[in-house]
C-alpha cells in the first residue's frame, strides 16, 4: 500500500529514487526547479539531456541523477498557462501520469514531484495541485511513496487541504 506525502523543501535534497524536473521542451536547463536540479546534479546531467533531443509538453524522459541523492531524474515539460482553454489541464495531468509510468518502468519505489507549471509557466496553483493529487492517487499503489515537494509553506498548506489523508 503506497503513500502520498507532502513535504516542504528543496527537491534536490530529497533521498528518493527519482525526482521529477519541471523542464522546458529543450531539456537544456533553465531557472526555477530546473536550474536547481541541474546545479545540484552537475554538468553530466546537461550532457545526458543533450542526447535526448528534447521533449514535447506532457511527456517525460529519464536520466541518471548524477550528483543528486536521487538515482534518477525524470524530466517532464508542463503546459504554459494560457487561460485554461488550450488543453492545459490534460497536458498537466499527462506530465504526472507519464512521469509515474516512466518511473514504474524503471523500478522506482519512491518519487518526488515539484509543483509542475506553477512557477514560470503560470498555472494556477490550486487547480494544478488538484490535478497533481488526482494523478498521484491513481498510481499510489504502484509505488512505496509519492512525494509532493512544495517549495513554500503556502504551497504545502494548499496540498494538505486537498489531501487530508496525505501525511
Ligand atoms: N525544490 C522544489 N520546488 C521548487 C524548487 C526546488 N529547489 N525551485 C522551485 N520550485 C518550485 C516553484 O516554487 C514552483 O512551485 O517548482 C514549481 C515549478 O516552478 P518552475 O521551476 O518555475 O517550473 P514551471 O512553472 O514548470 O516552468 C518551467 O521554467 O525553469 C524554467 O526551464 C524551465 O522553462 C522551464 C520553466
């Protein structure tokens, strides 16, 4: 029986099998959590990403974690918020589902997600949290632990209000 956990902190420090990166379609790094993961993983991560040739929004790719505590990094590309009428919710749900599918295929037991698309990409945080938790609940029994790693206390509170059963 798997668990969904909500933690507040820096995803690059989590001792999990895989961390999910909120990347852009080039997979060549950026700011936010993408920048943090690349800084912590070291230059080998960028070299590994270069060989992947990018990633469309809603899909996921996996690389080693290099200097990160996590063995794997699963790179996914969230939708840019454009008002909600351009398929953003389906694309965001796909980011979580595809990342979980790739993780399962690689024998991952513990995985941590940032709040994909809710920073630079402007996705409304409340709606994004509901989409994230719905996907996590679909997959929870395929994993030991699925972690929602929230960077701020406000983000963590938002998730906890939507998931009373999450520890
Ligand atoms: N650990 C956990 N969460 C983090 C961290 C971190 N070290 N740094 C940032 N976050 C959080 C942000 O607070 C936000 O809630 O990650 C969430 C996603 O924000 P962004 O990193 O801006 O990602 P996103 O909105 O998906 O935009 C992706 O930004 O950095 C670029 O290359 C990236 O072009 C892509 C775009």
